[in-house]
């Protein structure tokens, strides 16, 4: 398989995965990006989470309906923040992110992915390594955890798609993508 042919094969793989996820009603999640809100005369500025669409979480990858892949970043849930507990700085930061998601217009309880980097899917970028993806010996592979081996992306997408489409994780009646 030549490097030039890899991107079209990857695009076809992503198209099949997207169609399968749609057909089986797999749950998707919101994708957002932090942006600084413009204030008036220096007042009212701050950070907001701007919606960027919907994605399916497939392990370390997020896939949208436009066949774009993102390296999964951080995730939160849009919920009312409650009272500060001052237990830890990181806990207060997570509480503020949840509040920002809710105040930015995401539905209460919505899972919101952010800090997700879009991956370059052309053959040259894949050969150099695009996030967790790497094209090696004509096969696109994914590294699903730091310091772990790589697995072929096709099998990884099938497994993750089946897990996402199953409500309890064990429904054998769901066919593979």
C-alpha cells in the first residue's frame, strides 16, 4: 500500500465508522473551545466555552460527522457549580469549568469535551505522527495510552464503536461496524 493511497483509505474508514455510529444511535457528546469573551471598557470579559459541534468519544479519539478526528483532551459536565469547598485548587478549577460550561449555554448535564486538538489526516502528517496516530508500513495505527504499543486504527475504531453503541457494554446483538 502506498503512502499516497492511505488518506483515501482512512477517509473511507472514518465514513464507515460514522455511518455505523449513526445507524446504531451511538451517544455523542458536545465539543467546545475556550475563548475569551470581549468585554466593554475592560469589564464583563472572561472565558466562555464556544460550541464546536458534536463528537463521538472513541477512546483517545473524538470523531465528528464531518469525518474530522481530534485527540481527546479534557472533559467536563455542564452542571450547577454548587458551593465552593476549597478542598483543593484543582477541585475549584474543575468546579469553575463546570460552571462555565453551563453558563456558556450547554444543556444541564451535557458532557462537554474541550482542549481537543484536530488531527492532520494527510499522509505526510500521519507518517510524521499526528497526535496518537501514526502511519507505519502502510497501516494507520493508534497509541491508546502513553508508553503503550500501537494497534491498527481499523480494529481500534471497530472495538470502540461497538462499546459506544452498546448500552450495557455486553450486548452481543450489536453487529460490528
